[in-house]
């Protein structure tokens, strides 16, 4: 447990958190720890599964440690040991155990685990202290100087002291409670499609990358507990209805069918899986993550996109910082939200910039061949360190560039 003693009564203690992904439950944990009364409303009817391996970097590892979840997170590690790059006939072009593209450098203290495992772990750690409402979502948020009234799709209405949107990149809290010109969406011109597949290739904790074309990649990911495939494609002018799952699957087929290696079999498997996930990658940029009694955390306020590999780290760190600032300000949201913004902004800017710089790694031909060279050289012991650093690029030890409210308690 952390070091701040819970208080029995705090100002503005009734906090509605919208979204039970990664940021939502982390925030609920720390708010409850500091003596607030969190309620989480989640649009899905249960914990949302799906997704690939995600990374917990740098200071987010510190937060999990303070939550007593480090051992559980380590136990859930994907355990992926290395990776191959293959060609259209399945021949291995390069192999390394020095790093993987999703997990980064081997032996780093950062943790790669499946999104579902982390989401479940966070939820389990908050069930006793947090009210969860599933299958509902806010449709109106009205704030006065002293409270916020939230109307839900179910028809009910409730009053809270504060509302925090943790409802992901397409946050409804952001659309409802903030002016339309208060945020900018930067499309990265690429999509990913992910799903569970049977381990029909028989790999054991191993990643396989296939460059199907200059703009198309397929990653077969055989982790300790599950096997997933991720398709990614450059698509600057994509215009899709993300709720039309059959349409998205047809689009994926039209882009990848007949592409060689195991692509056709993987397409069949991924389009049949119930946890099919599709994301047209984008970043969220805002000048302020708070307005009155409403604030945003995680992807809702500052999505860096999955190509950053830092969305989960930002969500965990942002939730911890926000709860810490509310506690330090004794519930004074004006003070706390402003401090949260100031503390997080350089960190967010750095993570978003990394995604923009590294987002197209492995996509363009020249970079791909350069990457193959780096992977080959990383197997030579004298060159291993330097080549690993180069090839793993943005996956080095990152996520350290933020201070926590309790790092400098007494001086804040
Ligand atoms: C199903 C899924 C799969 C993902 N897979 C990957 C992946 O493979 N790789 C990767 O890098 N990132 C992935 N992400 C994104 C990654 O989880 C986030 O970037 C990161 O963890 C930040 O977390 P977050 O809590 O801010 O947002 P999210 O993890 O997106 O959580 C948002 C939560 O809010 C809920 N929600 C949305 N709208 C509403 C509403 N109106 N009312 C109430 N609840 C709402 C959602 O159902 C979700 O549970 C995935 C996200 C989801 C939801």
C-alpha cells in the first residue's frame, strides 16, 4: 500500500469515473485509498477483454508496486523470449533474443502483459472499495458551482462532486462536457486489427513479424497464456464506421488477402474471433484536461496511440497523479486539476512525440531492411548492446519523465 493514510471524510469526495479500462480502476483505487468515494460506470456489460500485449513502463511500474500488484503483474508477463522476421514463404530472415518489437529490450524492469490480464487485475484490486455500474453511460453532465448532475442512458440521474472521464480515445465525457474546439484529434494514418487465434504455428512465447508489403505488417504473437495476431496497415484516408464489425473485417480482408506467409489462415481466424479489435490510430491533444468539476485521464485526455507503446503507462501514471493531487489539495479540485495538468503535460508531450517519430517504424521498405540488419547484428555479442538500443528504439527504458505528488510532498 502507499504511504498516505486514508482520511475518513474529504471535501468533494463523491467522484464518478467514466470507464473501467486501465485508467478508471487505477484512479478508483487511489481515490479510495485517499478517502474519496469512487463510483465507476462502464458502458460494456462486463470487463472488456481483447487487445494485444501492452507495456507497463517506468514510473507506471512504481505505481503497480505501490498498489501491491507487482508480483501479480510479473506472474502475468507474456514471457516472450525473442522474435523472427519471416518472408512470404515463411523463411526466417532475422532472429533475435535481445529484444522484441512489442516488449522492448530483454531483461528490462518494464512489464509486458496482455491487456485483459492487467484490466482484470486492476478491477479485482478495487472491487471492495468501489461501486461498479456496468452496461450504462452518461448522456448529460450538468455542473453547478457545488456539484455535477449526471444523467445516464438507463434513465437514472445521480449527483456527484466531481466527474472524471476515463472512457478512452473516443471519450463521450470529452464530447459532452468540453467544448468541441477544446480538443484536436491527430490521425496517424494507420490502423491495427487484433484478435485471438489458435497457436496453429506451434510457437512458444515467440513473436513472428511478416512484412506483407511496404505498408502492411502482420505480427503473430504466441505469449505464455494466449496467441494473438495483429495486422497493421498505413491508411491515411481511412473512413470507416468502427461499430460496423463486419465492414471492418471485410476491409481487412480486402487489404491483406493473398499476401503470402500464413496471412490467409490468420485472416480466417481473426475474422472469426469474438474479441476482434480494430483501431484507426489517433492521438488526442487538448489545451486543458479539466473544466470546472470535470477532468479527463488516460486516452480520453491524451491518447498517444498504440504505436507509442505508452498508452497504458500514461493511463496508470495519470490516474495516480490525479488522485495524489486531489488528496494533497484536500479535494480542492481547482488546485488539484491545475497541478495535475502541470505535472503531466511535459510527460504526455514526450510520449506523444515518441509515437509520431516511431509510429511508422517497420512500415517503409528502407527502414524495414535497416531493421533486419540491426536484428542480425544484435545477435553478435560485442554489438548486442548498441544494436539493441538502436533497434528497440522507443522501447528503451522510458516512462520515467514525471514526478509524483508524493515525491516532493511538503514542497508542492
Ligand atoms: C478492447 C480494447 C483493446 C485494446 N487493445 C490495445 C492493444 O492491443 N494495444 C494497445 O497499445 N492499446 C490497446 N488498447 C488501448 C489501451 O488499453 C489504452 O491505450 C490504454 O491502456 C489507456 O487506457 P484507458 O483506460 O485510458 O482507455 P481504455 O483502455 O480504452 O478504456 C476505456 C474504457 O472506457 C469504456 N467506455 C468507453 N466509452 C464509455 C462511455 N461512454 N461510458 C462508459 N464507459 C465507456 C470502454 O469500454 C473501456 O473499458 C485497447 C483498448 C480497448 C478498450
